[in-house]
C-alpha cells in the first residue's frame, strides 16, 4: 500500500498570503489528522477529520481551516499568513478514530517571509 | 506543567548500551503512542499501547495506567537508532486528540 502523501513538500509564502496544503491518506483510511511542528512549540494538534466531518480542533486561530473530501483526501488552509506560521505541517491517517495506529506523511515545510 | 512530560530531553549513549526513555502524563487517555522522528522530519509510529507491554525487535514499550507512566526501552543500541523519540497520548472522551511530549533526542555513538 502506498503511504500517506503530502503536497507540496516545501513552500515559501509571503506574510499576508494564504496557502493550501494537501494530504492523501493510505487507501482505506477514513481519519486524517493535521499537526503543526515548530522548534518552540513542538508538535501540536490542529484538527481531525473523519468521514468528511471535522471531529476535533486544536487551539489555533480561525485562520487555520481544513476539509475532507469523499475519497478521504484532506486539505488544510491557512489564510493571512504570519511569520509564526512557519512550520512543518504533518498529516496522519488512520483506519478509524481513537485507538488506531496513525501513519504520518513526510510533511510540508512552510516558510513565511 | 505540560500534560505529557518526557525524560531525559537529551541522551547520548554508546553503541550496545541499554536505553530507557520515560513518559509521564496527567490526563485520562485511551492510548499512548511512541513515535520516532529522524532528521528531515519523517515520523514513524513505533508503538501504540493502552496496557501492558509490547516488543518489536530491539524495542520494548511498557505502560502503567495506574501510575500514568510509560517507558520505551532500546536494547543493544545502534547508531541508526539516533533520532528524536516522541511520546504522545490520545486523550479520552470527547476531546480525542493526540497530545505530544517534547521529545527525547537520542544520539548513539559508535
């Protein structure tokens, strides 16, 4: 089975712009979660989608949003980018929610200048 | 105080040594994950456990639910084990999200 894929892998944006990141889960997985990783804050939960519905959201401003499509692929969007949004954005997929193993993608490294 | 605490933060070992990384948490959980992250970012899930002990090759993970504590052991460590090891707990109930520890940077020297 192909692993979790994320596109693009690297992205440079300017403050104030918006960005959309994409995540394709492992075939058959219906849950996709997004995480932000920064040197200062470590790994933090952004949101979780299951069956096209957002099930949970972390403590991030409304500029961060996402969605999941019927094929389980997910996108996350960040509007009005700030310098502090520079981070590695990881998505992970699992077959179901709760006690299922998570499989991580390689991440998208976003740099905001 | 962080909900998930790991120790030590940094660890240097000689090849062949037995290594232990500890994780304590303060929230109710449905599962605990041990993750490995190599330079460059990729994260690999090593274990997911909710009770007892699991073993995979030279890696052993244990959890004590009553004491809210888990350990990751690496036997006969090797330089290729050098990575950041991250403990993450899945909070129970309605929140159901992963909460991460700050990670343990392990360097195994030949």
